[in-house]
């Protein structure tokens, strides 16, 4: 629907571009190995830096890996995931119930089907989950942290930053996937990157050029209608 039809005095083309980015973005789980030019990554970071935050605190700090740095981080995280219990800085969901459980199950089944994993094959599904710590073969990872003193709202602001990063990457033809899994071993992340104890690990984003032929990139997670998430009060 055009902005003029809605009685809004803004260029309708802006809303069309935003809708195209939001509808077109997807979580990439298969990458080409080529390293991105530094200028391309910097462009993503420049765009993401426009993210709004509470009191303009801009609490995010981003560590970007490339080349050997990505490989060493991949090895360190994969090793710890195979040996130790999870230690996230922010508590993971205690359980999934109702619609949340169904949505989670639906997208998992879509992923497993795309890569040929039969329903109930726990060994194969565990191996697919472990690919999180291999960054799905991505040449780069962005690790997003916030300041401990800013608490949950610092993490919320970082969530906004993640969305900006994902849309910026998509606008440049890149693939990306946000990963809470990378935050599940927060002490390892802090140690590897020599981050101070005051930094809390929110999540990681694996990114690079998408492998169009990778089977995991062949499905798109569905979204509920806006009406299902809104309550109107007149």
C-alpha cells in the first residue's frame, strides 16, 4: 500500500525498500569460503552504527574475525562445546510452550528436511546443531557484547544493533545468521578475545557470501501475521 493511500507524507519508495529488505532477509547456514574485503565489512558496520539505543548509550562492542582469526575461534569454540557445559551470560529460555514450542519445532523440521535429516534422527540433528560452532563455514564472525552495568536493556539495545547489522548485510548481498549458540560459552569468548569481565556476550553473527547451492539455504522461516501479535485498545 502506497504512503499516499495511508495519508502519510513520506516517500513510499522508502517503505517499499524497507519491506523488501525485511521480507528478503533470511538466516544463511552455508557460505562460500572467500574472505570479504575489509571495505565491505566496514560499510555494514557504518550502517549498523545508526542503531538507536536507550539514552544514546550505544552499548554494543563488536569483535570481527577474519582469516586465521575465524579459524582459530572456530576451533576453540568447537572444542569447548564438545567438552563443557554451557555458561551463557544471559539466561537461555527455561522452556518452550504453546505457540513458541510449535514455531521452534516447525523451523527445526524445515531445516532438517532441507539437509536430509529424517525426523527422529537425534545423532544427525545433533551434528547439525554442532555446525553453529563451526559458523556454518562462514569466513567471518561478529561477536556482540554489552556492558554488564547496563543489564538487560543494554542487551535489548544490542538486539536492535543485530537487526541493523543483518539488514545492512542483506542490502549488500551478503548472507548472515544471528547465533545465540555462540554466547552459550561466554567465558571462552571473553578469554579468546581478551575481553574484560565487564563485557557480557549477547550473541554472534556469522556472515559472508552465501552459498546458493547449499541445501540449508533453500527454506525460509514463516512469520505470523501482524494481527496475531497486536492488541488494540481504543
